């Protein structure tokens, strides 16, 4: 909480010599008074912007005996002789008495108001001590008072005997006036001293980052390894009487450099420190001991802490993903995940190289750091070194560089071992797929559908996931002469040659999906009746196609009408 000093309130008493005949337009109830007056606080510049109607308070838990409720009053009137005195009352906002019983504390005589040199407006000081209030109200120890329970009310006494009570103001709009704040009723706040103790905010200075012009663009905070330095800073809302004591726990993790210093023209204190190599831990920096005085009472600051992360342990690989296979024109995302945040500094960036199997490859490419800082990735594009140069087999993937946020170097040998043989260049022609139906029961002819399974193997480590495209021809007809895939991934079969060649389109949805070598049992649309031969090719997930087989996978399959 910002340090609050006991302030003097400027009080203005404005005498109003007009009364309204319409009660609804008479917020002062002037029709009940011979003379009407308004008691108001005014700022030094004549506006309400500088007013502080809440300036008076005392510590209910820590009394000195010198507590005083005070304001300075201006009596503004065409006739400065009208003021006889100011009657000061106290009451509890919450009381067993209706509306709270008022007790007269004192009357300040009009003679106490004297016009300062250069003005005709009389001015005086109105004050009552807390002891006077407590004695008059028989309150004893005020430690049970709620914060806003004690009210100080001021009535104006005029020379003709008229009293303008504090209750005369009933229009809440007057409290929003731009030039004054009604002071007929003010709080004498019963505060807890703990709420006024010095408090500080804290931060670490962080690492300076500059642009090409040498301008500081940011100050990110990173964990520190042995030998790295940072500065812990504690800022108070107002001046304290002495610098705080700044301590570290565990003390073995850091070494303070020099003494606690104060930033020039600020209420900020700082301590430079250096990380040791003893720990990987969270260090707590604590500021304590600073004081200031409020109401003649010395208040000690609330301890403030700041966490400092010390990291002397290299990052550990959690997982490496490269994908298994990559075909022509395809992409492979290489992602390394770690147990802690990795450095975003260019000098510490993890780099990857990919080579082998007749591909163009890449060398020392910067990997991209994820938003959470826990992984880095690189998207590799299959590209042949020369047309037709790509071969089947594992690619060589190696890593260099890499460090965590504290700049502890990564052991890339673990990554390189994990990457060995992980990603295969898959360009070989797949084996022919197999088709299987139940010819014994039989249980395959479902009218306009055929029930069967498709299988796929690879003798060279190629993909066995993809789709099987097939075509049913009348038994004994010549084999298809060609197969292709259109832009919508439909199968396009060519039957015959030359001018007699025709094409047959098989929709993508009619093809059989195969995963890791097997389709499982599927039902495919087949409306052709009679005896048919069925031919099939496999298109792998890496884009490779098997050749049209020399003989149909299934022959003389009978589909009843």
C-alpha cells in the first residue's frame, strides 16, 4: 500500500442566503433555517480534484496517544462576522441508538478563525484528539472498531444562534460537485497498521537484448548456470528509511556481488548476484527490514520474495519423431522434445542435417522452437539430387548444437543414436497385393457386394499402408494394360491397346484401404454377375505403385445374379 501521511484538510464553509419555497428543490432544508450554510472541503486550486476527504485515520492496533483528527477551515460569506463557532461531534455509524448517538467533542470558537494577510476570508484549524473522542464516547480501547464506523460531524453555529446541522445536506449530487466536497460528515478511519507497512514489488533485470541500432528491445529472464549473473530488484511505492536486507536461500546457489544499491532518483534497491555450480534449484531472494514512519510509528516492511532459477543440468531428450517413410514429393517433420525449455538464442539453436539415398539433403538447418519452448522441429522435403537418383533405404540424420535456456549444452549423441535408421527413403516398387475370399463355404457373394480381405507385404522395407485398387473383368478376358490415378485419387484402368483401348474408372471410395499390411474384412461394391477375374494393384502411402500382375489375383469368381 502506498505510504499515506496524515494530511491537513482544507475546509470551506459557504454561506447560502437563499431559500427555496419548493421543498423538492431545497436540498439544504433552508426553509427550516434562518440562515443556510454549506460546510465543504476545497482543493488548493479551487476544484475537487485535489480533495482527500479520507485523509484522517489512526491505527486501532497501535496507539501513540498523539492521534489527532484535523482540518483547516475557510469560512466563506459576504458577512464574515456571522461565524460564531464550529461544533464538532462524533458518532458511530453502527450503534444501538437510532442512527447512532452523537456526542459533542468540542466547539471551536469563531475567534479561532482569522483572515490571513492578503485576504478577507477567515481561516482556522479545527482539530480533536482521538483521546478526546474515545473519552467523550466512553469507547475505551478502539481495537474493536470497524474501519468505517467512527464518524466526525461538524455543525456550523451562527452569531444569531442558528445551528446548521451536518444532517442538512441530503442531496447526494453535491458530493459530485467540481469545486468542493461536503465536509459535514467525515470518516475517522480505524486502520490496521499492518496495512500501512512498506511493501515492495520485485523482478529480475534479465538479459539485455538489443536491435541492430543498439537499442534495448527486451530483457527476457532465463535460468542461470554457473558464472552467469543477473540483478534482483525491489521497488517500494514511496521512500523508505533504509535499504532492505537482501538474502538468498539456498545461499550456496548464488554469490552476491557487492552491496545492496539504490537506483538513482528511485525507490528501487538492487543486488547483483552470480550463479554457482553447486545446485540446479529454485533460489528465493528475500528483501526485508526496511522501515518508514506513519503517525509517528515505525513500520517494518512486509518481506518480499523473488524466485531465481539456477540450472546447471543439460537438457534431456524425451522423444524424437522423424516419421518412418518418405516418398517422392513428400514431407517429413522431424521433432525433438525435451524435458525443459530450450534456448531461443541463434547461437544455441539445434541444427539438423539429412543426407543419403541419392537425395539432395540439407546441412545444418536451424530447427524451429515451439511456442512452449519444449520442442524443436524441422520439415524435410524429399528432393532427388538428380532425376532418378533416389534409392531405397534409411536416410542419415544428424544433429549439432542445442542448449537449454541457461545455455547448458545438449548431448546430441543421444539424438543421433535415436535418429539412426529412423526415416527411410521409400522409392521401391511395392509387391503385388493379395486378395482373399471364402471359396469353401462360400461366403463372399452379397448380391451387389463382395466380402473379402486385402493384404500387402514388402521385401525391401517399403510402406505396407495405402490402398488396393481393383477391377473385375469377365473370366478369361485379357489383363488390363494400364493403371493410373487421377486428380481425385480415383483409379483409372486401361483395357486393350491402341485405338481399341478403353478406360474404366474406379472411385476412390471403392478401393480397399490397407493399414500395416492388412485391410481386415471389407465389403466392396461389385455389380458384375457371372464368372469374373479380379486384378489389383497397390498404391502405397509414399506414392509407390505395384505393377499390374501377370495373372489375376482371383480367377473365375462366381457372382450370382
